[in-house]
């Protein structure tokens, strides 16, 4: 054999040996890791995870491997928890062991462990407690959060009227409306829907959500080091993020200049007062960097989630005009046309309440939940999840459990109604996750979804631009969030 051929042969042999070793070493079920499919070095399970139909892929893996299985996102080992029992055990029954936030490389690089959503330990505890208390106090302040939402719903009605029955894409308008509620709480004021700076901000947030959920965002999640050096649209995320930070820093500066410590106007004022109180504490979590990222957490966490839920909800109602009609009948019966809907109405509107729940269940907005992590080797069933492993509680597997919700892939408000038409509560309703790290804005989001939806349907009938039968309500993109397909609708005044 010629020397070149021998070397090539040796190299090929070495390559396959390495491939085998790497695969064997990582083979889940090996040792005490939860089982899972074979994974390739570097690629991990990337080729098996069809992002277009992630839910079905995960269901199949669950059927084969059970409620806890191991996957590799690139070279990152993650444990997936599937089904109510496993998710409940981790998030609720053993909440302390699973309370840490897991890695999201794309975001971690920008946020650097600051703020509430992506932080851990004492910092997370203190900032979360502060944010929750402050939001709650604003609810009891001069203007309640409910009043702020009602004010914004009226602006939305005006804007919708101005479409004059012409078709439009509701994405931007709903983002502005929902964002304005959080702006009113965080910055103390809402913005005009024509305000250029505000619109640019919304645009950047929308863009980042799309990028994060796109194939680029998913590649970034799988191969962060490689994507860091490659050109492509994913690099726009950092630019958008810098602009959002800049906007918030400017707001903070303006607030500092006009602050009256005896009369806080909004969330930012409260943060500044807390910073002043903790000035002498060298280890304080209330410093300038955290003021920006915590505000950004509320601003971004509170905008895209709720506005996408509303946008998806409207699309579903366009597909099912009979359901829309039944909600309108209930609105007419309980609220009438002369006053704005309020939260006290909800308990008398079981059908509408069921529709709102079914929208959130059906769309499973954050299908995999946000990642958690275990801070020590953690026994789970017959397995051990090694220290530092990222854990995904698959929320869509709970929301689409056929034992609790028959025909879970069908939109059916009956999933939340008893036979006598009263509202049926379900422990499987977990769109906001569960346990100690449950969504901090749950109360606010639920108030917004109910008030915006009922106000829209009180004032308008939604008409699709195409035949309802042709409307596809499956997600267009399914990554961090399930996003609906783009659509246009007309709103006809009632
Ligand atoms: C329909 C609307 C919303 C949905 C479906 C949603 C869903 C979620 C989910 C699944 C989590 C992860 C919780 C976990 O780690 O297990 C989360 C966390 C969070 N959400 Fe929301 N959310 C929504 C609206 C909001 C709003 C309006 C705000 C703003 C006030 C907000 C702020 C946050 C924050 C700050 C966290 C991090 C909590 C922590 O790590 O302690 N969310 N949300």
C-alpha cells in the first residue's frame, strides 16, 4: 500500500473510532441518564429534531423513551420532561431542585445573567420579589392596572374603527396596544400609535422574536460558538437588543432627573428608590445594569407573549365564526354595549372564559417552557440528571394531553366547560408554567387577554379575508414560541 493511502486509511479509521466513542460516551441511558436517541458528535440530535413539527417529534420520543428523555442540542445535553406527571413533579413537587434557569445561548450572550428571567440565585430571588411586589402595589395605586388596560382598549377601538372595514394585518397594532399597558406601568406613560420612536422599538422587538424563532435562531441555539462568527440575519438580534437597552437607559435617565422619592410614578421610580436605599450595600442586586435588564424583562416579556396570544386568538375566531358569535352573545347578555368590560364580568361569562383558556391551551405559546437547570445531581424516577443539565418542561405536552383534553389537536372551548355550561378548571392548564418560577406577569396577561378580546368583540365582528375553512391555525414557526401564520382581517363595527 502506498504511504498516502495508508495515512488516509488510518485517518478515516481514527475518524470513525472517534465518532463511535463520542456517540457511545454520550449515549443516554448509559449510566443513569434518562434514555434517548443516539446522537452525533457536534450535531447532537439536530437531524432528528424536525423544528417544523417539533411537538410530534417530541411525542414520538416520549412514546419510545418515557416521561424523561435526554437529547443533545448540538453538544449541549438537555433533559426533556414530557407529560403532566413529570412536569408537575419537577416544577411543583420538587420546585426547589429545578428552580434554576437553564442555558439559552443566544439570549445569555446578550443578557449576561442579569435581570429576572435569565438570572439565578440570590439575584433572581430579590429581583423577582421586588418586581412582583411593585406590580402588585401599582394595582392598588391611584390608577389600577385594570383601569390602565381599559384606557388602552379604548385607544385600540378607535384605531380599529379607523381601518374602515378594510383588510389589515393586526400584528403591529396589537403589539403597540399590549406594549402600551406595560409602558404605562414601567415608564408611567403610554405612547401614541404614531410615535416614531415607539414604533421603531416595537419593530425591533418583533424582529427579535422572529429571528429567535427562525431557523437562524434555532441554529444559534444549537451551535452558538459557530454562529457567533458566521454572517447572517441572526447577528441583527444583538443590534436590536442594543437599541432596546438604549431606549430604556434614556428613560431611566429622564426618571432620575425628575424623581420625587416620596411619590413614585412607576416601576422605574420604584427601582431608583430601591437603588438609593441600598447604596451602602456593596453586594446589592439593585444596581444600574439590573435596572435596565429588569425593566427590559418586563417590557419584552410582557409584550410579545400577550400580543401573540391575542393575534393567534383572533385568527382562531376567524376560522370559527360560530364560536365568535357565541362569545358576542354572552358579551351582549352580561355586559351590553354601553360600558367597557371589566374583570368582575368574567365570573359570569363561562363560555368566554372557556374560549380564552382554550386559545391559550391550543396555541401552547411557549411549547417547551423556558429551560430550567439542576444545580446538583438530581434523582428523577429511576434516573439521575447530572448537575448543571438543562431541563425543558414541555408545556405543550401537558396542554395537549389527550387524557385531560379529548382530541387535544382540535380547538374546542368544551375542553373548559362542564356539561351544564359552567367553567371547568383544569390543573393541566399551564401556559404560564408552574411553581416558584411561574410567569411573573400571569395576572397581568390574563387580565389583558380577557379585556382586549371582549372589548374587540363587543365593538366589532371579525371577518376573514379568505374562506374560514382555508385558514390554517397550526403554527407557522415553532421554536421558543409558537407563532401563527401571517394573516389579514376586516373588523366590522357592530
Ligand atoms: C400570554 C402571556 C404570557 C405567557 C404565555 C407567558 C409565559 C411564560 C413562561 C412559560 C415563563 C417561564 C416560567 C418558568 O421558568 O417556568 C414566563 C416567565 C416570565 N414571564 Fe411570562 N408569559 C406571559 C406574559 C408575561 C407578561 C405580561 C409579563 C410582564 C409582566 C411576563 C414576564 C415574565 C417574567 C419576568 C418571567 C420570568 C420569571 C422568572 O424567571 O422568575 N410574562 N412567562
